[in-house]
């Protein structure tokens, strides 16, 4: 296929040749009450049909993309840990036939504690997965039941220990705060249990109730008010720092050397290719999504069938994303990189806006980097909204 479908250069310069891959597995045992992801339950026949279509999509990736070395690979969902070892082996073979994984590539998989055991985890590790992101959300059974999770707190403890026995030395725990009826003390308990296990990485997100989810129409216990939510957020950073976890992004904390390399690709606007139902991609100046209809996905036979539309981002689009996403990270954005990417000075485009937030104490500048202060992190959405450019 001609590489004219997506440009190989960015503003006349050769693009960074590294690539990150995301593989979407849209199936789960039961959809959680807060979830608005493209996922849902399905029988074994439907899963097999999907994997066959996914293998076909992988084989059709244009050569100019496929030839780039893959630095990170992430299996997300849904619940990719529902896959059996032979199904993951099938996908890994297809990926290795089409792509070249760098030595030492970060290969992550999301795991639901209710869908894996020691034997399965050993199989995943043998096939090359070297990082697990375990969807714990809470260690309290009442909170898990309210969320609609299929596991209990003891399952989370078990799967963590089994992951260690299976040979994983890079583990993330996903936790969720600001749940209906949750107290700051309950949240602190979750954090202390997680820290006691000693994962390399902890993701701590506040619940957002999305339209169309069961939570949006349920009569729920009261949500923590804004003051309690802020208290939880600040105490999260304090507790995790006391256990050796540095915050490197608004909701992510890691021990030294264990920041999620794959997610950092998203936040720094590097190239990534998403494969599977509804998966998103960013290649150069082009953004495109895979079809969201399972019927259309299974029927697709050409690359254009899987990805019928693409959006060519304007310079303004890309500048905005560079700021929105880069400011999520505690190290912020490198001012010189802005000029390198866009061929114009940061001061000319955003000097006035940034000056205002520097005076307000919401931003700080140090060693050529612009980043949110502690106060700025509290109202990050307000700061980031100012970086929308007038068209």
C-alpha cells in the first residue's frame, strides 16, 4: 500500500522512527457500572472471530508504519487477561511477523483479578509480557460490589502475589477514589494496602460518572464533596511519596525508573498505532480510529475498511495537544521542543497566556521547562483550557 495515505514527514522533517502499539481486546466478563469504554461480554466463538479479524488487521498495516521499531506494546480492553495462553500466542506471532519489537520493549497487559491465575500469568510472562496493570480499584468488598467489579479484595491480593511468583517485576495497581459513599479514611486504607504490597507503579484516579453508564442513572450513596475530593487527592500524593512513589503525571506515581513508557508516549504526543475495535492512532500529523461496529470490523478485508477516515491535524491542533497532554506530566513541557516541533517560538504563540498563569502561581518555569505548580495541578483543567487557540 502506498505510504501517501499518511505523510512520512512532519513539517518537512523525518519523524521519530520509534512506534508504540496498542491492541484492543473489547471483551469482559461483565461491564462495570462506571465503564464507558468500548467493551462488553461475549461468548468464546465471538472472541475467536474477533481475534481472526485482529490478525487480519495486523497483517494489513502499511509497510511504512510496520517497518518502524516498536518500543512499547500495550494490551488493553475490556479485559485482555480473559485471553487464554494460546490466544495470546496467536496474537504475538502475528505481531512479530509484521513488526520488529525492540530489545527490552515494554509489553504491558491489563489484568482483572477475577480472570487470571498463576498458570495463566506464567504463560503470559513466557510469551513476552513484562508489565501488568492490575485493575484493583479498591480492596474493600463493599466498594467493589458497588462498582460492579467481578472480584473481591482477597482476589486482588492473591493475583498480585501470583504475578510476583510468575516472574513479573514491573507491576501497576489501578485504584479509584471519590467513590459513592467513600470516606477519606477508606481511601487512605486502600493506599496503605497497595503500598504494603510494593508495586512499582500506582495509578490513582478519581471516579468520573459518565453519561450512558449505569452509575449515571442509579440512586447512589453521596459522592465525596469537592473539599473531600481535594483532600483525598492531596493525601494520595503525600502517602505515596512517603512510600517512595513519585508523581510523574496528574494521576500516576512510580518508583524511580518505572514510569509507564507506553502512557508517556501519549502524553508527549509521540506516534502510536491502535489496532482493534475502536482503537485510536496518531501517526505524524494524522489521527485515525478503527471502526466501532463489530459487524463492520469482522467484515473488513482492506486497511481502509478497518480505518475508513483520517483527520489531518492542523498546526493549531497539534500545539494544543502538545500543551494539554504535556502539562499533565509533572515535568511539564520543554520550551525548546515546542519550537523544534512547530517551527515557531513558544513566546509568540503562548507567551501571554503562560505569563498570566506564571503570575497567578499556577505555572512555574525552570531549566527550560514549563510545568504546573501544586496549586496549578488542583485546577489543571482551568489552566489547560486557556491553551485553546483562537481560529
